[in-house]
């Protein structure tokens, strides 16, 4: 399982922006009665089954015109769009087992709740991620980077905070000189995801729902922030899903959030610690 799963578990303490006065924790039942908006970002911890069931509940209620997946390339989205395969057969057609994401059966309820929605893939190619590391997020994004603020450096305090979060999310095993590149790659992905949202809105008229990690759903510096900069009149609702590890902030950076029990998983850092103790 990709290390990015752990990154979704790390939630910073930055205050939410935008709909901060209305920000609140909700129960899963509230996902069936969401108010209409242009864009709903449905965050998740990737390997938590209950999070995908909650996303399916929201999709059933929203009946969006388009659903965007962080996990899919556009080529994979077109395979899913054909709707000629369902269940495990769809997972096989998408070559999901080779993708590095958690097992397809966790995501199957989400695909079953798509209805007639058009499917978009948001995955950023690896060469562009590598370019963000070496050349910065603006160069990796290309034309239109300024629209999402990629042409500007982050405020120093935010840069430090985000590098520390990347270090923690990767078990403090990354060389320090890699951390700025990790942050740059995250900025690129948030902007690229937001750009795909705008494309989906233009092509379908909306509303649009987004399936992504809760880290990308952050209102302070994730996709919502990129969308606010590029299209400030859009009505965007960010829903984060978090796990209760006993250390959640009082005000997570989402418009709405749900808190669930942690998924049953091995300690993702145990192997690194054992290796270190054996040195």
C-alpha cells in the first residue's frame, strides 16, 4: 500500500477558511441531506471501508453530473465510463491491483453509487510529479499555473508546517532535502485536481463530486483553496473524513467533517522502526 495512505491520517491545525462559521462535525446520516452546491469534495482515509460507504451515501443523495477520482487516470475513467463491467470485473479492467491503491472492493460501493454521472480521472502523471520536485509546481503545471497561485512561494510558516507534516506522514524516514519537493508535488496535485474540476463543470454543467484523500479536501491549502483562487464564485463544500486516534484538532480544516473508528491496519511505520533498531 502506498505511503500516501499515511499522509491522509495526518491533519494539521490550520484554521479552515471560507465557510468557517458554519464548519462543524456531522454524523454519516447527514450525507443523505446535503445542500446543493457546485462542487462537493468527499475526503477519505484511503483504506478505511466506512469512508467509502459514506461517500456512496453522499453520491446517492447528490446525483452529481460528474464524479472525479484521484485514483484514476483519464484512460481508466473512460474504461469505467463505458459501464460494460461491474464489481471485480471493473477492478480487473482498471488494473487496480497494480495501482498501489487499497483493494478495489473497498471502492466498489462508490462505483456502484455513480448512477449516470460522467467519470473523470484526476491522477497526475509521474513525470509531472517529478518535474514538481526538480523544477517547482508552476513549471510542472505549465500554462495557467498563476491561476492557482503556483507561481508564488508559500508563506514561510506554512512551508515549515507542511514539510513537517510530510515528514510525519512518511514515518520521519525521508531525507530533509526531499521535503520541499514533497510539498511542491502536493501543491501541483491540488491545483491539477482543481483544474479537472473546472473542466468537468464546463463540460457537464455540474454539480461535481470529488473522491479524494482528506488531505486534498483541506479548505486552508487543498483543492478548495485552489478553487477559491481560480473561480471565487463557485459554491464548494469540503467534507473531510478523519479517524479518531485520540489527537484530533478541535477545528479540522473542512467545512464539514466526520470522525470514524480507525481502520484495522498494521502500523505503517513498524518496518522502518525495526530496520532502524537493527542497524
